[in-house]
C-alpha cells in the first residue's frame, strides 16, 4: 500500500523524524498503550496509530482507513484546498491516492 502513495508524500514522511506508525495495543479492561516519539521542539507529533481490528476488516475498508490516517499526517491535521474540515480533507486526499471512503464496518470505530 505504501508504494502506491505519491513520492512527495513518501518523501515528506521519510524526512520527518516525528512521523511514525504505531499499533494501538488495547486490551479490554486493561487500557491501551501506544508508543509515540517525543514531541518535536514545535510540540508536534505525526504519529499514525492503527487499530489491530483492521485485520478483521475488508481490504477496501482497511486500506481506506490507513490512507485516511496517512492523509491526516500529510496534511498535519489541517485542511486541503477547498476542504476546511480536516476529516473531509483527509477523505478527499485519500481518494486521490486511490482509496475512496468506504462504509464503516463498525459503528463504534
Ligand atoms: Zn479522520
């Protein structure tokens, strides 16, 4: 999937030591642990946290979620062009990468 991202996006991630992809280690009744890098001097982090339950989803939905989260990271949780809503911006950018929004497979996502 990563290889399908535009080169400028891959370069942006590779050049930012604050960019990480982590797995959400959640155990029911035990809480969750997510390893994240220290904040940058600017106080920001670009950590994409993925839930293990993505393994149980359809490929289309899992790829959409990952692409959506990568889009947030690329946009630094901001808007994109005419999209001032960051969620709409992430969906629109992910769609240009080939992963359009999919119906949610769980209501409590
Ligand atoms: Zn989002």
